[in-house]
């Protein structure tokens, strides 16, 4: 079975998505997600200019061989653009293989290891009252695990949250979305000391209101030094977090040793990682508890499965990245992989907006706080080309941070 056509589709229903669509000489099509938030068009160019010409005429059955060919054959390895491009080819080939075998992809990966995937959503609020309302709303939507982000006294915006125009379920906020599409990046402000003083009280209040059972998560979004992260982890111990995410800028792996030695709060890292090499030290030294990578940014199902299999040797579980900047295709790939592996931990799941769900027809289900990819052959997602065509690309950036004295800080 040969690949006869490869098309890169950019659509912006609620936000920008980049999708690769492969077609074979047997008439089977496969989809892959190549969305890299805020830098989408660089992946489009990488795919169109350098990958698509290599795919035409290739054997669509050879997933591992194609992965190695694109990774090693480029000579220049790793990085988010390269790995998102490879990921999209990989997902599309798994989709095709599933359709050819008439099986959902999770069956090809070994079959289901569980009934469904525990998923968490994002509650947030500028005040405790607003935050409680948001938690209640998420509980009503069926979530059984919730991430807690909050406003910090003295800062203008709720940390990590920007208002958007997306057509979304009432009460659900999309964080880290471009506030103004088509404009320049928003500037936000940050003060670590104020944040560190404020957050433990927020978790105390949430625990008092919602009890000890509800799994609670928190994302520090790369903003702390190792000592600040250690202090935060320690101060949150009484509130029994499911995880503390990206407590330090993740590229400095040694930093995690300091954090680890000072706190038993579980740590999750990796949404900006792209290969197993980014994880080598923190997995082998058991410095984290959860692998945060998205299938979309880590070379696809083929490569992320290797990362997670390696992690399983160290009792480290999956916590795949699933914000709305992962398209429904990337989310489906995460669900199939998560259902099949033994060391599944939790899946991030922020509901996509109504327009996005029109463009991408999906087979997944959401019941009692559990996701399931459905049993359609392949990944279970089809792209409605006419709908996609209604929403041309809109330039959009993630925000950035400055401290009170004007210094740029990690966002
Ligand atoms: C998370 C994240 C994201 C990122 C976003 C950047 O879901 O944990 O930190 O929301 O900020 O994916 O594009
Ligand atoms: Mg995060």
C-alpha cells in the first residue's frame, strides 16, 4: 500500500490547527496533528517543503521505518518543529493501519488495559469564590480530577489564563490561549514571592470546600528556581496534590534533583520535551512521577510509546499534555496510547469549542470523568474539509511575562 497524496491543512475554527492528511493507493486516508501553538506555520513549511515530497510513493505499512527515515534521514534531529512534523506522519500512518485492519489503534497497540482514562480539566478564578464556582462547574461537567490555577494578589491577570472568543461550554475557561488573535503577544506580569505566599492558602481553601478525595493538580509553568520549587512542593504537601507540574524551567534536568530531595509532592514534567533524550536523566534518576509529553510534540505514537515504556521501568506514569492547542487528532492519538499502555496515569482534557468539533468529527466518549477513544477503525477522527475551509489561519501568539522592574520572565 503506497502513499499517493499528502496534504497539509491549516484551519482556525476556535484556534489554529495543522493537520496532515495522507491518502493511499487503496483509498485509505489517515490524519496526523502537527499543531505547534504560536509557531504553526514553521511546521507547515517543514512538512510541505521537506517531508511531503519524501512521502509520495512510500509504503504506508512501514511505520517504524518511516519514523527512522524522517528522524535520522534529516541529519538535524529533535526540536519541536521537526518532532511535530514527524508526529503527524506517524499518527496518520497508525490511523491508516487501523483502518486497513478494521481496528481502533489501541487494539494494534496491545488492546485496552483499562475501561477508560481518568482526565483532568482546568478550574481557575481570580478570587477564591470564582475559583470555587469554576471547580463546581467542572464537577458538573463530569470531571473527577481538577487542576487549580488562581489569581495572585497584585498581578493583573489570572496566572496563565487569557480570555478567548472560542465557542466553548459555559464556565469552561481556556488557559494559555492567545487573548487577541491576529495581534502581537500579550504582556503579562509576574511576582514569584507573592505567588509562593498565596498558593498554599488557595489549596487549603479548596481542600476545606471539596474534601480530601478529589485529585487536585497545579501547574507552576516553568516559573520557579529549584529552591522556590522545593519550598512550594513542601508547602503543598498537606493538600495531597496529584502533581505539581513544570515547577522549574524543564531544560535544566539537574534542578529536579534539588526539588525532589525536599518534597514528596509528585512532580510532572515534559510538555515542551520532544524526545526520549530530554527525559533520560529525569527518568533514570526517578526525578519525576509523570511524563507530560503530547503525542503531537514527541514524534507521534511510535516515539512516545518508547518514552512511556522506558518510564514504566521506574514506576513513572503518563500524564499526556492535552490543552486545546492539541487538535482532536492529537487528542485521539493520546487516548489510544493511554488506553493501551500499562503505566497510564491521567490525561489532560480541556474540551474543544463547538466550531472545532464541527471541523473534526470524533468518536471519543466522555462518561463519568473517563475518556475513551471509541471503537471506530483507526484514530476515530475525520476532518470535514468544507468546514475546515471556512476558517483560515489567524496569526496568534502565546503571552509573555515581565517582572515589576521590566525583566522578561518565563511564562
Ligand atoms: C498545560 C499547559 C498549556 C500550555 C500550552 C502552550 O496545559 O499544562 O501548560 O496550557 O501553556 O499548551 O501552548
Ligand atoms: Mg502545563
